[in-house]
C-alpha cells in the first residue's frame, strides 16, 4: 500500500534522462506530466507545469500521483498543493481500459484557511491523456528507439512469477524487485524514515521505499535540512512498515509513530498529537511497498 505526503514533496522526484521503457509524457489540465513505471509501482510527476502553477508550489518534479497497478486496476494517492503547506493526500483509483487515457477518481479534501485540512471533501476526477508527439520528441532527443517506450505499461508488463522447464524441474522466476520465498515471489523489503528539525516551528523530511535503512535515514535528513533552511535535524523513526505524522496548527507540537498498517499509524499518531489537547492536522504519511 502506498500512503504518503510531505512538505518537500514538490521536489522529491527529479526528472531522469535518458528515457527508459515505462516512461512517457501525458497531458493533464494544461500541464505535461511524466508517467513512470517500476514493476507494479506507478507515479506521475510534473514535467512541464502550466503557467501559474508555481504560485501553488507546483514545479518540475512535483508529484501528482503515486500508487500501484494490478492488472487493469490502478490505485494510490493524489495530492493537493498549496505553497508553503504540506501537500494534502487523498485516495484515488482508476480502471485502465485503453492504455491511452487514465481517469483517477477520488474525494479530495477541502482546505480551510492557511494549511489546515478539514473533514469536508469534494469529488474530483483527474484526467490524464497520453501525448505521443511529446513522448516521441523526448525519446528522439535522447537517441532512444521509440519502440522501447510504451504509454501506460499494460498488465503484461507487470513482473509475475513464470515457470520454465529445465529438464523435468520447474523453476520459478521472480521479477527484478522480488525475492523467491518458498514457491512464491514476494516484494523485496523496503525502508523509510522520518526526520524532524530542532527549530521551534516544526520542519520535517520523509523518505520511503529505500533499499537499506541507512539510505532511508540519510535521505530523510537531507529533506529535513532542506525544509528547515539548514537547521539541525534528527531521525526519530525508521521502519520497513508505515509512518504517520500529525502536527498542531501552530506547527510547534506533533505526534509520529511507526506501525504495521497505515490505519494503525494514522490512529496512533493522531492520538499522540492530541494528547497535548491541541488541534492537530495530518502532515505526512507513507507505507513502504512491503508493508500491509
């Protein structure tokens, strides 16, 4: 499961060149986005944001969607952005039918004044349309054969166990991001971490789905220092499961926990923040891909 949002999310994914299979350009509401595929994992980041979005804190590399595809089903998190505020995440889902258009449907939170996110929601549809011309230009500009590029990778592109006969013995082959456990292919364990600043007003950095715990901790420290203008930060949580972070509306108090599921992490982090009898809002959350 994937659940996450963070103050530095706008800069978390850099555009990578050259283009590889599983990367393509899509149009969304006047902007162009890069669609990235890694096994079952999917993400959409702004590649050419339309004019005016910088006022909302959206720039090249800002994440619009991250989630997973299983067959024709696509689900995950999308984000609302407001400059100076943590992105507000919400669940979205789509059924892919033609590999050329994606309609992510969900209920987006309604922001109150400032950075607060209330309980009210509104239905939204996020429309993405494959842009072959822009994809061709990007591909040709990097001397990559267009045949190596697809639009939305089909369900056949998702790594699955496959049996091949060697003599009379069937061997199971797993995808590049999986390990054989018994007769099943299971995802490789991934790690995440949360770092907080030592300033009076909270700043933080989150990292997830890293190959090692040390990588996750180092990345979260870098993000935290970036958000706190270089002020000292410390790692407070590191896990292969889920982390949730709530903070007070003043940005001075917080609650953060690591739990085996997103629901448990969300519940306990909120309770920890509320223990000071203050109003709390969700600042960020994530589950590593190997979590429940």
